[in-house]
C-alpha cells in the first residue's frame, strides 16, 4: 500500500499489437550495478562452451536488441546464492529496466526457496512495487525438488497474486563438463515433480521451460493433463526439437506452447529462422510466437491489485 493506504495497481502497458513475437525466456546476465561474481565464472564458462555462446550483453543492451526487432521479452535473473554461493543480479535492477521499457518488457523475479521466510518477505516487498509480473525457478541450480514443501510458502504468495511461474526443466548447460557437474544434480529438474505443484496450486500458471530432455514425454503428459501448465520452447534450436514435441504443438497442445529463446545463450534471430522449417504448421505459428503468451501472462486483462 502507499502512504494513503490505497492498493497499488499495476497497469499492463506492453504494446502487444506492435510486437511480432513475445519471448518468454530471457536472462539478465550482466549487471550494471555490481561487478561479475568470480564464483559464477566457471559455470558461465561451462554454459558458453555448451551453447557456443559469445560475450554476454548487459541488461540495457538486451532490451535494445529486442526493441530493434520489435520482440517483447520476459527477463529474469536466477538466484543460486544458497546452492552455488554466487551473488545474483538484483531483482530490483531487472524490475527497473522493465519499468523504463514497459512497452516491450516484463520482469520476473527469482528467489531461492532456501531463503525461507526471508524469501517470502522479499517476494511480498517486490510485489508491492507493482512491476514484477511472475517468478523464475531453476531447480537444478537452486538445488531443490519443485514439489518440496520448502518452496510452498513462496508459491502461496505467487498464487495469491495470480502470477505465472517459469521452472527450468531437463538437462542443464550450466555445469555441463565441469568436474562432478559443478555439484549440480539433474534429478531436480524432471518435469514430473511439477505435476504435484500443478495439483496443489491449480490456479497458478506454470510454465515448463525448454524441451525437457531426457523427460520430454513427462512434460507433455503434465501439460496435457493440467490446464494451468504451459511449455516454453527455449534453450534449443527448433530444428533439434524431439518429434513428439512438434507433434503436440501442432495438435492437442497448440494453445499451450510458448516462444522462448534462452537469450543470450540462444539468439531469437536463430530460433525464429529455424522455427520456420521445423515442421510447425502455419496455423500454429502466431499462437506460439505471441497469442499463447498473451493468455499465459494475462496481458489482455486488467492488472490485479497488489496489496
């Protein structure tokens, strides 16, 4: 609430009619407010080798890149402070960028579930500011099963405000090739753990990020079974998508697939170019590129009050 005791309301100003697509999965990689954390450096280098990625852009450079292409974006950092011990980019920095670029950008927050009640306090404080429009979790990097009750207090806050949540799923380029995988465990990111979350929070939109290799069929099953579950297609070039993912995107799940790139590890230019020849029916292109995101992110509706 503000000083007068009124409820702050966030308007949804993204100009969706002016955009050719909405990328629901982009990363804040380089802070303009704090130096790069050397603890994160070997994980960064492992991901660069895995994705054959180059220099990471700043948040401002990322926004400029998307503005030039008339693509909307959802941006977030990943809070891995408990599991890895690397200092995260502040959620407030991502939120400020979204506030300054509200016509094309939406900010999601990331809070490590291991932060417990302090994490819940942070979530509520961020939501009072009225800019954060969802949350991002990375079970492998954060070291938790999504259906572990330690995360449920955070989910309760998110569900209370009817906001969407993105969960990393499947293999992770972060840690790939490092000794012991950098201490990261892939088991946390099986999408089947999200089935429990979808049952326990049926009104919270859940987005399963990436082709969920080696658990693609599990992700498709959960998405088909639970109305509140979507899949974003980030992290892979479409030409490498498993055939069953394309099959369901063309059929039963055509309204539940979302364009995501995983920028800067996968560039939207490459993703969009490969998408054209990856076997997706022409009639589902607009759904995947923008229309499904408008529904999943609730961009067509008026904003919910934030208390």
